[in-house]
C-alpha cells in the first residue's frame, strides 16, 4: 500500500441513502453556494464523502468532480474515509504531547494496525490525531466518540479499548 492510500471498508451505500442524497441535491442545486450545504448533508447521510458520493453530486449539480474533491479535501470537517463505530481521537496538542500522547497515538496505530484517518476493516474503530480539545488538565487525553479519557499511559490502552468490545 502506498503512503497516500488508506485502508478502508468498501463503499456500501444503500438505496435509501442515495435517495436522501438526491433529495438534498434537488433541494439545493439551484441556490448560490449550494455545494457546502450539499456536502455537509451528504456527509450526515453517509458518515463520509467517498468518490462514489462526490460523483453523484457532480452529475446532479453539474459542478466538476475535481472542484468537489478540492472542497472536500480542503475543509477538515469533511472526510474521504469512513469513521468507525468508535471514533478514537488522540489529542496531540502541546500539553498532551508533552505528557505522552504521541506514545499513546503510536501504540494505538500499532494495536489497531491503522494510520491516521483509517478505519479497521470491520468498521469498529477509526483513529485520528487532533489538536487541543481543551482538557489540558487531564493530559494526555483521548476521546472515543463522546467519552473522554485523561491522564492515560500506554498501559491503560488495553483496558480502555476493552470497554468497546461488543
């Protein structure tokens, strides 16, 4: 795998999702500046914006695919890759980094066999680095969905991940 290629679960959009997407596009496509709300709602529908979704948007709006891709890759709010059921985000802000969040992040990459932004093949976990989340007093911090874990060490990771064993 090349360094720019990310492991991902295959695209498996449903007919219901595509119908919802086409309704969103129809509601917005004649408005000035419609691309951002279409992309935001498309991501709400699918959880991310794979090339298959971008292609539908391009075909329906007449906006060139390369422009859509440029917008999707420019704004951090958009993702080209699916997020896991459990989204792990490790703070690499200064306070957390100084207290060892880089070690936590690297250990999670190793344990889950993931790089930044990737999702496990079963769709269970995704991993990303983030900047300060405002919990510096708990450094180092990671979140899993809405759960915040602070003052962690690498040894704590197995116990934290075990809480998400379905």
